[in-house]
């Protein structure tokens, strides 16, 4: 009996030890940010390289966490291992819908997005049941944009849901270009441009066509904890994003040098992406209401907000 | 009477070392021959040669006048190992599987009745549905004997089949073998190192020594008394 | 001691599971954890029941199991051919050895980028990964099993003039069955994991997708209770296959024969 109790208490100890976490005490100047790669995240990289957060908040301790998808960022925030991250509006709304205590702090970028197919397909209607469509994941902005187009064209947003294949952007590009069962890929800069430069492939739908206007592709999100307990850091975070965006606009060449270094891409290419007509870096959050309305109507969300302040921190610009 | 097995000038070496040399032997139909000898004298090799399991280097073996080149159903071997039965089949199925291979294409009821017949012959009628792992060593060897007999082979080759059994069981099985012999008249070549066993069973005893036939002894009396044992022991000693 | 005896019985697995569930529920209810990370059992069961009634979880489970069965079938057949040829021919054996040492340590998921290029992303690709996971451990077990067949069985096969097919069916397979079942167990476990991982990456390319896709979907739509519901299903199937399918198979064969 005694032995049994010892074993049991060890088990309880082990179980509870798993739940312990490193607390970030309020007031201390620390921030944990998800670091992601890509043209759409350019201001994040500039912010890091230029030390803009440190400049706006002297003495801050920054921990850059490498993350490669939105689900991981959300999970890290739930586990209180991350304070701020960047993602598209639909996955943010899904997190909010499920009770995550977070809001949008800033817009970040709009970049070219689109659905690329081989040239034998000319529009959505010509995608047969055999065609497979690569998207980064269900619930991603690419998936929601596709659903929006299906809703408008066929009155059936889920029309293509059972033909989705979850592939990261580079895998999706390889799958499309190799000519296998993936015949369509909803992607973004720079994979979009690379695919369109390949003979035999063209774009049948752009993100803006699907959405019916312009929208923020990536926004910056922070937890309520950071916003409430660390206002100084929160303000510095927003300020740093603003300065990074200004830097890209004012000094595109220098920004291209920094990014080409960080992403290991040719400088001229990066500059071309940064200054493309469809690429815009802006702190204004665009398209929030449209995404929310659509996702509520189609069942991807269970609830909506009456006032955008429910999902956007005060002083954040938005338009719809 | 024409011999059923003719062995002529038989020789066998393993890796250059001669195991058997110039063996000549004729075995008549229905005879029970015991081959005895010390371990390593080549008696098992002789049995494997007759069965066609190994090839001779010199000489030849004929079964009914036909050269033996590979194992056949005419000449069934019973081994010493208890696990010669198929562990995955019941006693009955171990016997029936042999019958299914019979050249005369037996019907299912025929197979059953023959299996019953041989089960009774080895006194295992009540154990048909047992798996080998539920049987004693003696019962396993009885089953192996029944399986060998089921095909009515012309020759039964027995490689120390009772060698791992206790004295009591061994005696019972020897008696059963003699009874079976009365009934089936199968020609039997029985290898053993037990002189009393040979004296009890054999019509003739072939004494092998260092790979050669040292003596062939007629054994009509089946007398197993000590003088007889001593007589043969003398033949075996160098 | 009564409590101790309780944990030495065959059903002790279920007592442990019950204890873990209690510990889970206590943590979910009493500890300061977010339901997004640590949903209570009610939430998980509600999600599971909802998925069974309104969703496709059962069909998705069957879809995954179907893929596994086909993959196991192909893998076992291939493994059988290669193992048998290896036993018959030493040259082929060295070829098989080489293949096993190259491919056995290679996780199917590591091949994924190549598989996408070769055969795309459909069920064929998942099947390929399953066959890859099944084939090599199966070959290892089968060749070991064939080598362990007692010499006396092979002699008996010759004595009764079995042809090759008859010796395979009547001797090789049953005589090495304990090895084959051990191989099947490993292959099943590896194939099942590979299938679920691949489904989580490829998505619903076959239509409704499998249980891996179910979990992935629940993840991306942040339905944590749903994720646990999917995991519960996987555990339930795992225990079912291990205890019932393999348990019965062993009970009716190698345990009955006394060769386990």
C-alpha cells in the first residue's frame, strides 16, 4: 500500500510539473514575438535588423521565436509562450471565436495573392472533382478567399473544400509545377510570381477579385496580457512596426539589402517584390468586417462582433 | 525373394572426411533391420542416404530396382525430434495432411476413416483433436509413426525415434511398432544405439563401425539376455 | 494485498486509463489551465459525440483504416515475396539486406517532398508511405521467421513431395507464424502512425479525408476538444486492434499451438 501511494504521488508530481510555465511578470520589459519569413512579413525583419523595438523601449528583452504556421502561433499564445505574432485575418478570427484573449494591434501588409492553375483550366467552374487545390491549410486566408469566390460564383462556399490539399507554399509550388494531381495552388508572393513565370501556368483568380476589394493580408496580433500589463512594450511594438513600414517606403533599396541578407534571396528580386504595385505595407487594418461577415454566414465562425473594437485594440486604424 | 532395397558400394564423405565407405546391403520386403553403432559411426547418414535426403559420393541405392535420387513418399522417415509434428495442426490433421497427398486421390470420408484407422493403430484414438503441444513425448512419436504409416510407404525409415523417451514409454512404443509390423508388413530400417532395442525389434542387425559394416547378425530368437547383449557390445568395441 | 493484485490482472490497463481520466478531469477542473489547452472530459466527449452524429469522423476513421488495410496487404505481399526469395537465393538475400539497411531507418515522412513530386498528394501517396512503413519491418521479421523454421519440417516437406507452393502454404507460413504476427504488429503500428501523419499533411485529397485530416482540421479551426476527440478515437482503435484483433489472432493460433 505504501509503495502504491509513493508511485501515485510521483505520478501526480510529474503531471503537475508538466503544467508549470515560465511566467512573464507584468511590468518587466519583455516581449516574445513570432518570427516568420516572407515578403509579406518584411517589416518584421526590418524591425529586428534595425533594432527598432530596442530603440523605442530601451532595456527591453526580446525573444524572437521561429514559427512556421499560424496554428503554431496560436497554440504558443494559448500556452503563454508568445506575446505577439503576425498572421492573416481569418485565422485570427478563428482564435478569437474560440475564446482566445487577443486583438489586432496593427495592419502589416497587402501582397499579391492568387489561384494559379495550369493553362487548361480557365476559371473556377472548370475545376473538376479530380482537381486538387493546394492551400497552406484549411481556415487560412487562401482557403477563405477561395470559399468567397465559390460563394459568389456558385452560391456554395464549400464547393471545393473536399479537394483541398494542405501544403506549405514551397511544397505546394513543387506539387503544382510537377504536374501531378495538384492542378491549382492558392498562394502569395513570391511563389505566385515564380509560378506565373513558369510556362503553362496562369492565374485564374486574384485575392482581390475573390475578396471584392483590398484587404490586409497580414496583421499584427498581441495578447491582452501584453496589452494590459505591459503598455510601454505594447506601444513600442506598434511604434516599431510603424517605423519599419516607413523605412521600407522611404528606403526600399536599403530595405532590400537587409531582406536579401535575411532571406538569402537576390537583392534585385526582393526590391522588385517590395515595390510591386500590388504590394503595400500599411498599419491600417482592411477587410476585417467583410471576412467576419462571410465566415459567420458560412459557418467558419460561430460568433461575430458588434463593434470592431472587440477585436482591435484602441488607436488601431481600420477601414472596411 | 527379390530385395526391396539394394545398397551397392555406397560411400559418403563430409568435407573430405569419409563417413561411410563401401557399404553393401540388401534388405528384403517386410524385413525389420536395425542399424546400430556408436555415435558418429555414420548410421544416421546411411538412413539419410536411403531416404534420398543426401546424395552419395560413391555407389548407389536402389528402391525396387529404381535409383534413389531424392526423397519420396515411398520411403518415409520418422525422426527423433518431438517437434517433427506440425504444431499448428491437431493430431488428426497431422495424419490427414499426409493422406491428402496420396496419389490415389482419396475422398474426404476415406481420409477420415484411414486417419481413424492409423490413430487406433498407434493407440491415440481419443487424442485426435489434441494439438502436439498437449501431448507427451511418447504420444508425439506415436503420432509421427501414424503419419508415416498413413501413406502406406514401401519403406519406413526410423532415426532413433524412441531415443529421447523414458524406458517404460520406449518399451510400449517398441511393442506397438512390432504389432504394426504384423499388420502392415512395411519394410523398416531402424537406427538405434540401444543394443537391447535392436535385439528386441530386428530381424537382422547391421553393426556399423567407423563407417563400414562390421557384421550383419540374424536375430530370429529376439533374445535380449545379457550374453546376447555382451556378444554385440564386443562387436561394437574397437 | 488487494490493490496490488488489481494491477496485475489483464484488465489492469483499463484501471490505469480510468485513473488517468480522473487525473485529467481534476486538472481541467481545478488547475488554472485554459480550456483551449486542456478541455474537460465533458467538452471532449461532446465534441466526439457531435463529430459522430453530425460529422464524418466514423467515415474518416474507416477511410484511414481502409488505407491501412490495403497498405498492409500490399506491404505484406511484397515482404513475403522478398523474404521468400531471400531464403531461396543468397544473392537475392544480400540485395534484400541492402534495401533493408537503406530504407528501414528512413521515416516515410522524410520522403514526403519526393513523394509529392513522384506520385502527387492523393491516396496513392499515403498508400506509398504506409507500404514503406510496413515493408521493411515485415521483411526483417519474415526472414528471421523463415530462417528459424526447424530443419526437420523442411525434410518432411521433401519427404511428402510438396511442391514450392505447398511448402509455402503448409510449412513456411504456419511454421513462422509467431514471427509473422510479431512483424504484423510492428507493421500495423508503424503504418497507422505513418498514415495519420501523412493525412495531417495531405488533407482530404480522397474526399472526406482520414482521421489525421480530422485532427488537423480541428487544429486549424482551433477546436481543441475536437483534437482530443480525434486522438481518443485513435487510441481506442489502437487498443481495439492490439487487444481484440491481434489478441484473438494469437489466441487462436500461436498460443493455442504452444509456439508463442
